[in-house]
DNA sequence: TTTTTGCATTAATGATGTCTTAACCTTATT
DNA sequence: AATAAGGTTAAGACATCATTAATGCAAAAA
C-alpha cells in the first residue's frame, strides 16, 4: 500500500516537530500546518488520509476547520482526530459533533499516539477512495473541476446534489452503496432528510443519463453499472 | 438499516444498567455480559457490531476476551472498544495491540460515549467488510461490494436475505451453522420468525445455485460445501 | 428590495419484489 | 409404524422503492 498521508495541525512548532518526526519514523507521509485556515487549504491540495487537529489555534480553530473539511466532498472521508488538553469535555463533544473520528488527549505520548493512529487507519484501509481522476471510459464521464458530465459526448450540467451522488456512485462502478453510506457521503452525517430524498435524486439521474446505469438493490442501496 | 448490535461487558451491574439504558435510548440493540467468558460466548451467538469491553473483570479480563474474539472468524470484523480507568497507559497500548479499535476512559460520560460510538460505527458502516471477493475459487464465488454471486462465471443477483444467508454459510465452507446461529446472524436476535423460514431460503439458494452445495445436518443446521 | 428561477425536500400514492406463513409432503430415525 | 425434522409450494402480508406534484427556500436577476 502507499504511504498514508497525515496532515498535522498545531500552532506550536515544537509539537509539529516532535510528532512529525515520530510519524515519519513510522513511515507516514507527514504534512504540517499551523492554523485551521492553512490546514483546510493544504488538505484540499494533498487530500490526506488522516488529519490531526489541535483544537486551540489562532486564525481558525480545530472545530471550525473540521466542519469546513467535512463539507468538502473530496475530504469527507478523511479521518479527523482532535488533539486537545484533557478534561475539556465540552470540546470533546463538540468535536465529535463536528464530525471527528477520535479524540486524543494532550500531553501527547508518541507511542500512544502511534497506536491510536494505526487503529484508525486500519479501519479505513481498503477503501480506495477516488482521489484520482475518475474512470472515464464508458458512456458517461465526469469532470469534477468543471462540474460537468458528459454523456456520449453531450455536455450536461447537473445540480450539486445530483452531481455529488453521481460522483460517488461512479467512483466505484459496480459497487453497491448503502443508503446510509450515500447519506453520509453526499449529505453529511448530521443532516437529517426523509426516506424518499435519495430516490428522487436517483430518479433525476436516471432521467438525465438513462435508466440502465443505476441499479437498485432492494433493502441495500444503489449501484452504478456501465 | 438494521439496528446496530452492541455487546456491553462490565462486571458492575450499575454500569451495565446506566450505559445500557443510554444506548437503547439511542436506538441500539443492547446485550450485556458481566465477564469475559460470558462475553465471548454471547458474542458468538449474537454476532454484535460493536463490543464495549471493560478491562478489569473477574473470570476473564477484557484483553483476554478481546484476543479470543479476534480469533473467531465470525467476529473478526466486530468493532471492539475498551473501557478502562484513566492513566492506565500500559493497558492502553496493550489493548490496541490485542486488536481493539478504540479506548474509552472511565468514568464514562454517556454523551461522550454515544458520540464516540457513533463515530466508530459510522466509520465501519462505510466499509462493508472485506474489500475483496471472498474465498472464491471453484463453482461459486461472491462479491459483497457488488452484491453479486458468480456461478461458473454466470452472474447472479440475489435478494438480500438469500445473499446474506449465502455469505454466512460460504464464509466457512464445511462448517455447520446451527439454526440459532443463522437466525442471530441473518435475521437478528429480536426478530421472531417461523420454523420454516430458513428452510425456504435454503431452498431458494439450492434452486438458484444447485442442490449439492447446501447440505442439511438434521437436528443441527446447514453447511455449505464446494 | 422585490421578483424570479431552479433546486432540494417532502408527502401521497402506486407498483413491485421480497419475506413469511401455512398447509401439506417427504425422509430419516426409533 | 410412529415420530420428528426438514422439504416444498403458493398465496398473502409486508417492506421497499418509484413516481409525481407541491412546497419551501435560497440564490440570481430585475
């Protein structure tokens, strides 16, 4: 497997150095940022597998950064772990609600941190996650940058939700995505929508791109097939 | 989606009650055990999605139980989180090495716990088990991601229950699964169905895949054999 | 600001496939 | 032969999804 990319974010250079050193020693590809704003921008560029976020930072704090990251479809599946002073129960809760996957207490003990990171990455391993340009080939292709879809050369412009749903499904053609997965990916984890919302969007896609591309697996979810 | 099953293990009845209550309130299906031995046995029966394990317990402690659970192929993919007194750094490390997915410090604050559980389950929901096709080889093979079954190259799409039943049986070819085990795995523990339900589904599988693959062990259960 | 437009969501209804049941049949075991 | 366990079948109950139209909302245009 490729090296996992970790984005380490803290405003204290000492911490960046100490932790960064230890992570690199473990074979991770480490990038660093010293505030939330910088972190979000860098994350968009490098698309890390895991983001370690200090909660307290100037410019933009960790929780705020976390929310922003979670809103980017590219980064929605990145793991996010908070680094925070212990006994900050409030931030602990808020952190998770903002979409974090773990919470790591300061002061950080490198060995503990490594164990924990391994556990986190172990979980998400095996999810290819289309970082790269999408498989064009068949009938339908996508240009994420331009937010455009091509069907037999014809250029289509889809609304946001439809587009994101399509991107998700087409990212792994043939694979079934459960409704829960779709909701988590396209809508986000804390958005609550009714039962029929996904169906309607699927229908729009079928209408615009052809029924045959989208297969329903009853009780499970949907998949895209060429 | 089905309710997630959580197995809660602690030797203090008060904890079981408090945490159990809160988890049920969140819509989880909760089972409890008060020591490691009991936990392992119960886990084999109900096949939980997540196991919350106290570290310090009589009879068999959490770490030992964790190791044993990880050795059962049925349970290999269950999430395991340790509950332990804070500042026990050693057990923290050892816990992860035993194959745990998270570490939750006591005293437990219900809201914190819930957040964390959600994060854990959210993660694993997006990873529907092994990324790659199962055992495969001759005759019949399965692709869980695509929800497809291949019989001599031919592609079949089975309904949910049939598919899940097949996945269970084929996960350990040759092994006999009792009716109870099948019910717990495929139907869930609180679902009550009649005596003939399993038979009917087995029959459908035999119809579609060939009689020879599914052997009945009278008075015991069924097994898949290549 | 007001109007307009288009998207996201919901609600209501209809269609379809899946699951379960019930009644009866078959087979092995004693 | 009697019994218990499972096999078979078809019909009805049930769950899930498809479809459509209407609503609310927010961004863009006037």
